[in-house]
């Protein structure tokens, strides 16, 4: 199955600017052909396949659903770890066992460390800024040690709606010249420069890159 378009690339009104990282992540993820194939193959299953974690999500969401990102975990959030009081309450639940409780806890911690997520500890009774600075330094050092490069080195968010339109047009089978006419009508697209065509090719390259990295919460793939 080839990739399918999400919106009509010829209509810019179908591409409003999104708010928040997860909303933008979803726009690129749902245009990822591998994600689309996985969804179509398992959309009727009760539980999502294990491969879903490689896309930075815990469940399969319909690519045609605009607001599916609302089911995503926030990029940065407070995680309340279980304490002894929680365990005492869990013991009252029918069927609860210590082994089952540990399995639930380990699964939650493992899932939260997939795709670049890192758990950090902050003491709320101490000044916040020095702790955030220390976390920032530790994350940068860990990325350097593991040779991981985040995909958003340069934030070109102002161009992202164009990238989405290019992905949709490409999925619809539009040519570079057709895309140039729709997206960059002010750019001359004639011999010998074909500047409009060049802009589309560059936008497509960046769009595919973001759908494979930023959309899936992945680091830049090393060549």
C-alpha cells in the first residue's frame, strides 16, 4: 500500500497553523507511509501491535483524525511514581498480586524511556532553575555520549504547513511543477533555473526527514 494524502494540497485553508509540539508531531507522523501501513493492517485489532512503539506512540490512531495528538503524552510532564499508600490501595483490588504490580510499574517506566524520553528527578522544595540547568546539561551530555542528534536543530516551523502540503501532493501523485504552481505561485519556474521546482524538492526532502524523525520521536539517523 502506498501513502495516501490527508488533505487537499491545493487548498491552503485546510492547513491551519498548529499549536504545540504534539500537534505538529501528529501532522508529520500521520503522513508517514510506514505508520499509515501499520494502522491499516491493525486498525481492527483490540490491542496495538508492538511495532507501534517505534513511532513514539502507545496506541494506533487513525491518520485521518485531526486531533488524535490529544491522546499523546505531553513531551514534558510530571510523573507520579507509586508510593506505599498506592500499594496499599492496590492490594484491595481483586486479582492484584505483588508480581502484577511490579510488572505494571516496570512497563510504565520502560515505555516512558522509549524514543528518547528520559526520566529526571526534581526536588520541589529546592530552587527550580539550578535543577533545570543541571538536567539540561545532563541531557546534552547523554546525547553527545550516545551520538544522538535531535532532528530540530533549526526550527523552521513557519515552513511546516508547506511541508505538509508537499507530502500530501506527493502522495496524490502531483508532479514537482504542479506542486510548485500550487505552493509557490510567486516563484518563477522556467528554464534554466526552475526555482519553483527546486523549492518543492527541498521542501519534500525536509518534510520526509521530519516525518521519519520528529514525527516518530526519533533522533537523526546516522548515515
